[in-house]
């Protein structure tokens, strides 16, 4: 294969299109608008380099180069090593195994060898829609600027600009994720039992190494797991599973690396079937409720983040850790969820 | 020959890059296999106390060392102790039994060493060659640009820069 050559088109006046809906989202930082030379044919594209390593001249020596057409469709991906292309990479689908932007991206990349196995599933493009996030800010708390692409253009943005924002209106019964693009169902409640869920479409996250039971309550990980890990990509809305009052302590919304392994967390004191119930919500990114605040079942209280030890080798990716105390005694949180889970942690009765 | 081995290891890492899953049985060690020490502190010790630790680990010499004292006991039901030095941190925590009850013992729970030469794991420091890790752990797993081993119910990972095969960070996780 030829080497990749490209020219960065910063602050270009070229127009790209933006729409409001999508089915899959990928968070990409530091996307560049580039002109590619594919065997002598110039192609405009958007480039993202995953896991780049720079030489002393600040040139990329190795990394995964991923390209998208300006209409948002996946174009191609290559792995560069020692300035030479060593692999062609093709998107193989989305899952939840990553826990950060870069890890998510590495997870969905599968290798394709067109010479040896051209019919491999990894050689088939599987994404029909894609979202590209351009985040020029340095703070994790800044809202990213969104360039969303689909086949039918509805609005134009300047690809070289770092201003502008997307706007999505979710239908009734849905809440916008912290990505400002994805609409999530509000979890349903069992009117008879009063049980509720903190997420829509709940599923217990497995351990990256031990299998599904690793995310359950108890002894799945070598040490006692005091709670349940629920699969939740970064930025997923979190709802109060039960009505109650946000505890004054413990409460944290300003976690930094090196701090408590629970990260940003909220505890909500409730009553359930005559018992005192406290549910703790760990590893949040943005926290939307304050200590002492009364919250209702199904109320949005925050978004999942990557705080605490959410990236531990003993978890399989981004998740919401839920901890339960019944009358002050540690308890399996599943007892208070509307959702029931199968032996592999799958949701067997979601209403969403 | 050494370069060839390192290069082979890097390409092995590339092949594993997309999987994000590793088989712990290929890279698991127990206390009986070897003793791991962070600045001379046996990471399996369960009789932690602050002064013994900082004396053993020779951390008194660093004015920037921050120590939290006992924290978060009411929240978790067992104590935590946090150390920070520059962008490096070490957490100790109470040891639980299989029912999740605090045994009264305390041990190293997690750490992440990102920079500097104040910390070493069995002599391995940030900036050392990956070969040092391979020598210490002949049976290791590679996940992307991380070397991973499991040891005594913890997971150790060493991130490295594949362009020069130097260690860029060391971390220890425990399940929670």
C-alpha cells in the first residue's frame, strides 16, 4: 500500500452538512479536515488518528488513521507503524467494551486482510451512520461541538470552524444524553411493586477478564463487589431508581484522578416496603442534583462518566456502579430494580 | 536479537490491539511465584500502617508527598488511606472477607505511577524498557500498548510507548 499523505485544511470555508438524528455515535476528538491523495486522486475527508505516537519533529510515527467522507460515512482506516502502513482496518461494529474515547475506538476496529480473506466480516463496512465530534476545548466539562452527518443535509457548518453546535429535540418520554445527540428512553416503573431502574435497557456488565458474573453483587472479582455494574456508555443519562432525598454525605461532583475509587457519586435516601433504602450511584461524570434535594423516581440525576476506578482491569468498560443499603445493611441492588436479569446478566424483561 | 524480540512483542500487541480482551490464565502469578514490591513494600502485605509504609518505601524524603489520613470509613465500612506525589497516587484500603465484612487488615489496593523516579516496582521505573517487565513476568499478556499481569487478586498493567518500548506508566487495580 502507499503511504498516507494528507494536507490539513484548517479554517477552511468548505461546507459540510449537519443533521439531527443518528443510530450510532462515536466520540472523536481532534478530528481534522484533510485532503487525501489516494493513488493520485485527491479526496476530501475527515481524519481521526487514534493512539498516535509522535517523533521528535512532531510527525506521527505510528497510529491508526481513520477517515470519513464529508457525508459522514466511513471511508477507510489504516494502521501506520514506523511511517509505513502495516494494516488496513475496518469498522466491525459498536460495543461497550471500551471505557474511554480511545478505548472505544480500538474496540470497534477489526483487522481486514483483503488478500487472504476478502469475504471476512471485518472487510464489510457495517456502519451506515456516524457522528463525529469535534471538541476544541481542553476541559472535560466543556460541551463538545458536534458535527453530525447523514445523507440528507438540513444545515451547513464550516468544517474549519471551531464554533457552532448541534441541537437535538428528543420525543416525549426520552432524555438527551450528555453527547447532546443521543435520545434515551426514561426507564419504566413497576406500578405494583414500585421498583424502578436507574438506566433504560439495563444489562449487567461482565468483568473484562472473569466473565459476566464479575459485574454482579458479591464475589465475582477476587474481592467482594459491593454493588452491581450496569453497562452504560460514557454520557448515558442516569435516573433516580427510587424517589428520595440526596444524601449530604457522601457526595462528590468534582473528582480528579487519584481521588476516591468511587469517583463522582450520589446517594439517595428512600423508603421501600417499610425499610430504609439508600442507593448509591458511582462513577458519574456530570452530576445534576445537589445534597438535600428531593428527587422523584425517574428523575434525571446525572450522566455516566469515567471517574473513580471505572477503567479498572476488573471491569469490562464504562458502567454505572449501583450500591444498595437496606436499613444500613449492604444488599444486592437487584432487589430494588424493575428489571430482572438472566444468568449472563442480560435484561429479560425490559419495558423499553 | 533483543530488538527482534521487542519488535515481535510489539507486533503481538498490534494483533491483540483490536480485541481488548485477554486471557488471565496466560499471565497470572501468585505470591508463591514471586514477591512484588513497590519501593520495597510487599504489595501483598496486609498489615499496613502509615509510618511503616513511608519508612519502608523511603517516602519521607519527598516534601510533596500528600497523605490523607484515614478516610471514607463510614461510607465504605472499612478505611481508606490516600497518598499523592506529583501525578502519582497510591491507595490503601481495608481487607474484606468473602462476605464483604472488614477483617481489620489493611493492604495496598491500587496505585498509578505516571512519572518521575520516586517509585519502582521490583526495580522497574517509568522510562525503563519493556524488556525489564518481560524479564520479571515471562508469562505476560499484552493488550494494546499495555503489558498486563494478574497477581494475588490484583491486576498490574504497564503502559508503554511502542515507538521506543519504554514504560510510560504502571498501575495496580483491585476488584471493587
